[in-house]
C-alpha cells in the first residue's frame, strides 16, 4: 500500500513537471513569427482560391483543396521540427548530408520526367521534389560542418572543403536541370559562410569566382560553341537582358506578367475581371507567376500586403539569428532566412523583369506540396532555435 501511494505521487509529480515544461515551451514560442506565417499561408490560400477557380473545369476548388492538404502536412512537420533540439542536427550532419545527396541522386534513376526535367519522385500516394526539402537539409549539413570547425574558419582549407561539400548537391540539382533551385543552394552557402564568420577575403574570392563562372556559362562558352545551359535556360537569360526582343516568343512570359501587374493598378481588377489570369494569357499563373496574378486581381494594395508579411517573417528570422544559443543554431537560422529571402526576391523580381526567369516558386503562395511543406519545416526549425535560445537567456 505504501509503495502504491509513493508511486502514485511520483507519477503525479512527473505529470505536473511535464505539463509545466509544455506550458513553458508554449510561452517561449515566437508568437509574432507564428502569427505572421499563419497570416502568410492563409493569404496565400485565399489568393490561390481566386487565381485557380477557372483552371479545372467542374472543380473550381481543386488547387485550393490540394494546397490545403499540403498546409496541414506542413504544419505537422513544423510542430515536429519545433520539438527537436537543433543539437541533434549538429551531431548528425554527415548523415543528413549523405542522405540528402543520395535522395537527389535517386531522382536520376527513379524520377518522373516532366517537361524534360527529372525533379520529382513518385511514391504513388505523393509526388515530391527532393531538391525542395534539400534546401533545408543542405543548410543543416553545411552548418554542422562549419560549426565543427569553428576554430579553423580562418583557414582556406576549411572554406574550400565547405565549397567542395556544397558543390555535390548543387551539381546534382543543376543537372536535373533545375537552375533556380541550384541558385538557392548557392545563396545559402554564401549566407552560412558569412554567419559562421569566414574571413571577408574568402567570401570576396567566392563572389569573384561566381561572377567569373557566370560570364563563362552565359557568354564565353556559348559563343565558343560549348553551351552549358539548356536552350530554354539560355533564352531566359537573354530575354531578361532584352525583354522586348520577341514579345510573341521568347519574352512572351515576362511581357504578359508585366501586363498583368500593370493591369491591377491600385486595388486590382478582382477575380472575374482579371483577364490575364482567367483567360490564360499569363502562363504558370498558379506557380512561377503567381505574384503577377495576385497583383492583377488584388492590385498594389494586395501585393504590398503580401510583401509586408514576408518582411515580418524575415525580420523575426533575423532576430533569431542574433538570439541563437550557439554558433550552429545561428548559422542554420541565417542560412534558412537568407534562402527564403532569396527565393522571394527572385520570384517577385522575375515577374517584374528585374530578375531572370528561373522557375523558383514563391514561398507559401505558389501551388506545390514540396515547397509548402519544406518551408513550414524550416519555420519549425527557426522556432526550435528561438525557444532554446530564450531558455539560455
């Protein structure tokens, strides 16, 4: 009887302690970040409902339903990522790196070819794009490598080794071909090196090398009869530099995108009168050019509100970088936030003609399960870093 009472009291104390820990975790969450992401996702679903209501005959809510399912899965991933201590990733960065590269490699042997590109793995019940999840896992792996060598960051060997590791998944993604995602990986590498504290001379040398490589790939090698990019990829860059050269052909997409944004004016044309979108003059209006469709339907006010939500998310993410309890968490947060910012800038920029068309989706808005789930998991990792940083402080 005494043992039973003692065990009951111990179990009650354990339950109270667990409840207190859960309550403490909930209080320490960055509710501004959570609220801004929730508003961003909700706004994106609302936008997709209007943009795609005429895309599928007989089912105006087809894309909205699919996107809502992706959001539910992504929120579950966010919750799990929030509960995992980032230190777990730091000690297993080799496994994360190897697994990421291996899954991306599988795409070449098992992936489904769509429009000449092999980017997806089809599991029957779900088709996903490994390179989208790789944007998150890639940052975790490279951050783990740099944190492990935090006292040797000044050595050229450390920087070169990090670039060598990064080049493997970047090259695999580039060969899919997915030039836009490869650019996101490159941007993430620069961000993690900067946050880790790599010398400015190293970063400047990397930047100079990137510019030289771009000149070779886009100009010198094609002129010499050695093209590196696919024909359509080369046309995207040439049309970016000369957007008026062929408005009915190579520059058709960007021409229609600009027309859609301009037609929206201040308050937008509404769903029914957005002819660029509803009559399919604007291609890929629910994926690559979703921002142009939003601007046409909701105008400058609607587009500015979306950008304001992005700004809020980026601000909270940068704040987490400064609060991180140790170097690894800070590097991860910096890499994830900059990768998100890079995707926003390129996607919005290409719809307005200030960036080349690369096929990068607009985070939390473009239709696509892999992008939505991966971005929500990234937010979960940021929340995990934030919660544990506040514990230390």
